[in-house]
C-alpha cells in the first residue's frame, strides 16, 4: 500500500486535512466511533496509531468500525516520535508489518496490525471490567458534583449578543455520536420554528454542513473552523473559573469580535446553561455527551457538571441523540414529533 502521510496528535485536525487514499498517522488511545467514521468519510487508506487503538478498558468502538469497513489499522505505541519523524504529504509504503519511506525505501518502523480477533478478545475483557469501571465513574461523578453544585446552580452572566434567545427554542449542536444524522432529521423542525442555532465548537461546522448558518458558536475554539467562526453572528469563548480563556487568542488572531463567558463544566454544559438562563423556552441538544462511554472517550472519568446541568435544565430539554433511528426511511423528522416539539414547553 502506498499513500501520502497526514499526521498529527489531534485526530480531528488530521481528519480535516485528509484526501482519499491518504495514510493517517495519529496518536489516539481507544479510538472513538465518531473519529473512525470521520476517517472513513474522508476516504482514509490506512490508519497508523502511535497509541493503542483499543485497550479493552471499556468498549471503545472506533477500531471495530475501521476494521468493519476494511480500513487497515496498525498500532505502534513504542514509536511515538513517528508523528514528527514523517512530514505531511510525504509518500510512504506499508508492506507487510513495516512502514517505509518511498523516496529511499528506508524502513521507518515495524507495525502491529490490529485484527478483528484481537478486538473481540479485548471486548470480552471490557465487558468484565464494566461493573468496576461504572463504579469508579459514579463515585467520581458524585464526588465532584458535591464540590461543583453551588457554582453550577448560579445563573451565568447575560452577554450583549446580537442573537436573541429569550422566548424561542435553542438548538444546541455538539460533535457527538450521530450528530450529522440527527441534525439532518431535524431539518423540517428548523425550517418551521427557526430556533437559535448554537454550535458548540465543531458543532458550528456541523450546522454549516447541513446548510444552516450558526447564530452563536460557544466553546474552547479548538475544533471549529475559521469558516464557521466567520459565519457566526456571535462568538462566545469558554472562560474557566481560574480566569483563563485559552480560545480567545485564536479568535483575536482572526480579527473577530467575541465575548468571554466564565462557566464551570464543559462547553456543552455552558451552552445549555446560557440558553436556559437567558430565557430559551425549549432546549434541543444534538450530539450531546451524556453517557459514561461518551465521557471516557473524551478522557473524562466522571460527568458531575453534566449531571447537575441536566438536573437544572431538564424541564425544558429535549435530547435528540439518536433521533434519526426513529425515521429510517426519509431520515427527516415529520409529524407527530414535529408537532410535539412545536407545542411542548
């Protein structure tokens, strides 16, 4: 197999640069399903991982999805400097269990193929680990919930945004599992009700991909494109409780106006809280992270802030995660659920 290298420590940045047939070189322990599907959509030729694609600690699905789509997957965790040893656009060859530079046929590293049989064996281990993993996750969540409850129940400050939120629905889009399919399923609802469209980081690009211009982009600004930032009416950078706001520098370099919003928890939590505190009569979340697996894939060992936020906003929240499964033929939401979302407050 021959191909051009696209490499980086952040998988979603590698994905955005991929051309069909490229070989992605990443460092992604327990590849998640969303990352795998995006690699496949971009036409990746093979994936070389400088980490362990599936450890068996929990049921990360990315390796399985790549293998099911016949994408060659190799691990080489003992060679982390591969990401800097090769250059983007360089031609390489994968032959057997080895990676070679095409220009001089020199061997770069030995590769360990990931097989369906290995994945299945590790999955059984993950099943056995699940009760203990869940116990630790719950304990961590409850411990931090006790510490964070006061901050999370204090209303967020109101910002002088151009986008009006009060008295209208707010559609809050994150890059979680099924976000593309679920956003597509909501197309008719968006046309009918014109909710405030809030993209959480890369959720702004998700809206653009479906033909919708984001009203507000909120988050750390680490996974949203310049195009989406320039298209949004308002940009809200997540400010942390220690006073820092790392995402502000990027927006400033683009010459765009922005606001910093100090808020505890994740950027998804911030978006839900802001819409709630500023009078949105209905919150519809797409691609939200709300289960243990979602958080483990993000490297979080608990979900204290998300648990507390959902306790607070739950009376107005409709979680549209997996909505497209209810509309397998057209992929778009129709009555009676459209009517339900029009009238439910």
